[in-house]
C-alpha cells in the first residue's frame, strides 16, 4: 500500500470525529514492499536456521471473520525480558502462509517500541511502523476496528508482558480490558494463540518492577537483570540478540465475549469489562499451559538447530546474532536505493563480512565495548526526534 492509498471504508463509518481524523494511521509509514523485502532478505533466513518456527493449527483451519466488516483480533502471550523477536517471527511466518493477504494480522504494539529509537532493531528508522505496527493506544485500537484490509494482532499483556522476567515465565500478566470491550462493540471474535519457547529467547533474565520503572525514563521499557547485561555493555549488538529458541505458535480457541453478557453494550460498566478480560486471561492461561506441556519441553532442539546450520552453511555466519547488525543495515541501505524493486542480499563468498562493514561503517559501533553506546545513543535519539516531527515521511 502506498502512502497515498486509503483502505476501503467500513459499511458503517465511525461516528466519532476523533476516529475519522485518526484514520491516517492505516497508511502512515506502512510499506508493504518493505515487509516483502524484509521477509525475503532477512527473516526467512533467520527463521529457517535460528528460530525454526512452527505454526500449529493455523494451516489446517485458518480463522475466518465472523463479521466481514470488522477485523478479527488475534491475541497471544508475550515473551518475558526479550527483544520482541517472537512477534516478528510469528508475523513473518504467517505472512508466508495466510490464504489471503487480508487474513494477515497487523500488530498493535507498545508505543515505547516506536518512541524509543533503541527499540527499533539495530536503529533501523521507523522499523516497526514501516512493518505495519500501530501504537497500541485506546484511540488507535478503536480506529483500527474500522480497518478491513487486514486482521489485527494484539499482545494484551502490554509492556508488563515483555518485562515479566524469567522468574514469571509463561505467567500471563493482567490483560487490557479494551480487547473485550471492542470485541463486543464491533461483534468480532477474539482468536487466541499461544507462543511457546519465546521465554527462552533470553533465559535467566529476571525482572523487578522498580527497575523497569527507572529504565522507562530513558526510553527502554524494561531492563533484564542477567549475566548478559555485562555483555550488552561490552558489545552493544547483544541488546538485540536472541538465543536459538524454537518458536512454536499454537492456535487456540475463538472467543465471542458478546455471548457472555446478558445486557446491552451501552449498559456494560468498566467493572464488567475487567471481569470479562479476567475470564479471557484464564482461558489463555489454560491453553498456554497445555501448549507448553506439548511443545515446550525442549526449547532449543539443538539437534535440529545443528542440522539447519549444516543445510544453510553457505549463508554462514549471517544467521548468527553477532552478524545481524550488518545484515539489517545492508538491507536498509539497499532498500533505500532500490525500494519496490526485488533484490537479494549477497551473503555468500569470501570477504562478504568485510564488504558489508565497509558499506555500513556505523555497524562497527555495535562491537566497540562501552564507548560504542555513545554514537548509538546519539544517532538513535536524534533520528527518533526527527521522525516524531515529520510523521508519515520516509
């Protein structure tokens, strides 16, 4: 979708002037060509070798809308204390498998991911929004319910779900009540799915709420307390790294909260919505516990990992985390030059690593102990402020 294309309007336009004025979020930043090129050049390789993700239940019976005029709301648990690779991998795998493009969910993401430049992978400008993310504010969520070109994906635990730590792995945090409120208001189903092994993307990272509150003041939504913290200080690329957890996404039940109430929507109170959200949380927790019991007993499957490495040896070492910074920066450089044209990163042959570093000298900062964080922070926050002043520009 180009920035000048407005999605087809709902058969029942919103009455709220604020929602009508906010419908620009449908197409601000979002770049379908960026999504395609990113998947072809980076995410397929990382998924094939490193994450080895599996969809369970999606391909056999992919959910169809119960209300053709409203998107389905996909809901999942988030991975604690890890960069959100679980969401990236889930969406990229679905991108390659959905029956129709309109079936692919667009994610509502924590605003801190886009507000803080450091939370964009390796400082790629507006990464989340170009990939289709919309900040998960109340107004944006309500507005996206009138967006019919894709379904929606939501991690209703929000930032507390990301920052819960390994000490609370697979324990769902409190869900946002807006998921049931909008589901009832718009007569659309919630589709639950469980993310398994995502907790092992950054294992052994513990969390305390007071420390997370302090880290938010510098634009980082959580700060893991782990031995890797020393590595992050000495090697900035480790801030974005992930261990090779085999990510498994298990389709769960469809929930229609409207069937749980016996009074009109306008008479439902906030307490009613909170109670309904707790009921959804209990169902999600039951399904997550079952999925973990079935698919989470060997989170790394090291034998399979070794087989995938051998099968893709010609792409060595670019599927390993230390080489992701140059991979992402070279992709950004080429996409900026070629845009909608199809292109392939050349990742084979002697000297490829040095060639990518030569073309992307800023990447060297990701490998400089301690001092490397200075130019990363300067570039990150400077470009982030520019991006906030000029929304919609690429």
